C-alpha cells in the first residue's frame, strides 16, 4: 500500500438505460486509468438511474451481485489493473436493495446495501440494507462504503472508522437542496474520524429532480483535496495516502496538545443514542 490517485466520476446516468450507462462507465474507467487513477468512484445508482416511480418499474433493472454488469466491470478492472466503486440496484430473491459494489482485478471484493432510506426516488420502494457497515481489505487500503443519505448519520462513518477504515466512499444522488451537505459534511466526516472522506455525486435532471454535482475529496484533517462543479460531467482526481488515516494521534504541541478522535471517545455516556 502506498500513495495513489483516486478519481471521482461525476456523471449523468440515464434512467432505465442500463446498457448505455454501463458503456459510459467503462469509458470513464478507461479515461481515469489513463490518468493513473487506481481507485475510481461512481455515483449512487450510476448503472440504472434513481427516480423510479415504483418497485415494479425498478425491478427489471436490478441485478444479482455478482451478475452480468459486475462481471463486465471486473473484466475491465482486470485489463486496467484498477479498482472501482459503483452504485446499482441489487436483486436478491424477492428483495431489492440500493447497493454499491467494490470491484477490482481480483473480482468482487465487497458490497454494501444502503441502510438509511429517504422518502425519495427508488429508496421509497427498496428494502433497507441488512449487511451492516463492513470494511474491506484491499491492496489500496481499508475501504468502507456508505451511500448518500447514510452520510447524514455520523454513526455510519464512525462505525467504519472503528472497524479500521482508511477511506469512506459515499456514492450519492444529491438533489437540489443538499448543497450544504456537499459543502460541509463530507469534510466533517473526514476530520471527525481522521480518515479520507470521498463523495461522488451525479449531475443532470431526472423526472423533475435537479442533481447538484459538487463531488468532493477530503483528507483526514478535513481539508478539501478536490471538488467538482455543480452542473458538469467531469472527473476529479486527488492523490491520497491511506497511511495518513492510521495514526489517530494528532500532536499539535508535544506533551501539551494531543488529541485522538478514537481513543478520546467516552462511549459509556453514549447509551442514549439508541433513543427514538
């Protein structure tokens, strides 16, 4: 593991055009690889679009994981020697999930099912995620996944930090009205857990919803390393070193000012977090 380039592909997926979206995803993956990126992150529901009006409308575009689309993406990862995270709809027997997959040259590394579901788009109809918050060991570091609305709940990133995540990736579909989230909370999740916090959003309009872009990479000090526009398809790049996330001990003045966001926690006083 060493310093590497991460890329965030801010794209405009077309609703119900899975084949067209997949072709664009592979093209953008190739472009990012040509810029030496080793990890490429795509938005939430990048494969399918998001604003479905019913479960019956969405189900034909959901796939098993692994499945035909992930198999094609794994082939691309193998050819390019690259890792990717992608949002898609997952079908599992009678259940349907808003999911993200982590793929690499070695195949399917992990998947995540969105736990916090807003009353918006396809999330009105899918099942809540049931896999918990898992950290995946990769040659690039320890990667944890959230999806969009999960980021509004600090416990989502904190659970991954406590499991040793170096990087928390957040594929999103932020609509108009979420500008403050993009501006502040991505960086806050980074600084409060001392890890890399990376959110990749979409742009464009879908069934009356305007999406706001503003994809962002923040480092463990909460500083912005890269950010995208609010309305353009583009790829942002940042060089990161996951080892920066490992040492939680921040020394400002040796022996006088030292903080540790994990060790300094007082969980014995957090019992009321289960309240409704």
